[in-house]
């Protein structure tokens, strides 16, 4: 079918065939990245857990989550140089990977929203997710959206920028994803960790293809903002 062929060509171009790999770094630079990454992951994971434990509606939540973003951003910039990267379209033209990132984010968003149909009917899973989303329903949705966007950009700078660059070989994709998922463990929301694995694998594959963070940033923003605005009403409708 033409649609299936187009989808296969798109996924191959955006996730499988490296276009602009980052140049190899000297051992000293890589060692520095690893030290910075280790310290930042430990500090950021604890800060994220504390931020998500704040009562919904408390203004401190916004400051705390921006503090987490500051930790990720500082760690990314301190680790060494980062690249935006370049992609290639399915017809062979060069691009920055922004449109590909947006479409991949939409695909992942659609999968997660479909999964919400199942989650909404399982109280053990729906309860923690609704607690996490309460920050949007109790507080200012506009401010939460802005904070979500800032944190998404910061996470990509660090995990698909600094962390990915600090690793080598096959460990780049799996290792960066594992550390990203591990950073959510203190949140107490198992589905957030599961989402971290899915999003991490997708954006790490983009990072491998493009050699930079711009495509992953676009996917992350598309998915996270879509979840913020669309998931609560879906859970409410199905739960009711």
C-alpha cells in the first residue's frame, strides 16, 4: 500500500540511517563529559522527584521544575560543545530534522493517547497519572505549558546532547535512554518512567541519525505539550 510504503520510507530516513554523525572527541573531553553527566544525573533525578512531590497549586512547583531545567541545561553546557545536527528527507534532501521531529512526536503522541483508553480503566495506573496532571488542572495551564516546554528543551540538551556524547558505540542509544528513564524513578509514577523509555528511544534514534539535538527537541516538545493538553480530558471522559 502507498501509505505503508511512505511511512516505512519516513521512519527509515528519520530513525535508521545516520546522516550527520558527530565527530569523535578526544579521550580527555569524553572523560570530562562523563564526570559532568554522572554528577548532573544524580542531582537532577533528586530535584525532579522533589519537584513532583510538591502539592498541586503550590507556586513553588513552578520554581522547582524550572530549577530542574536549570540543572539539566547547566550540565549539558558544562559537559562540552553540542550540535544541532542535520537530517535527510525520504527523497534524499538535507534538512534540520524539525519536520521529521514534529511528525515523530505526533506519532508517539497518538500511541500514548490510544493507550490512555486502557490506563483510564485501571485505577492503579490512572491514579498516579492523574496526580501528576493535577498540576495542570489546579494551577495555571499556561504557566505549566511554558515550564513543560522549558524542561523538555533542557532534557534534550542534556540527555541527547551531553549524555549521548559521553557514551560510545552501542551504549549511546540504550545508555542515554536508561539514564533518562532512571531520572524519573523518584517521581513515584511508573508510567512516567515507561514514557521516559519510549520517548528516550525515539529521540536517541533521532540523535544517532542527525548527530544533534534539534530533531529530538522538536519531538519532545510535540509529545509533551500534546500530552499536557490532550491527556487530561481523555482520562476525565473515560473515567467518567
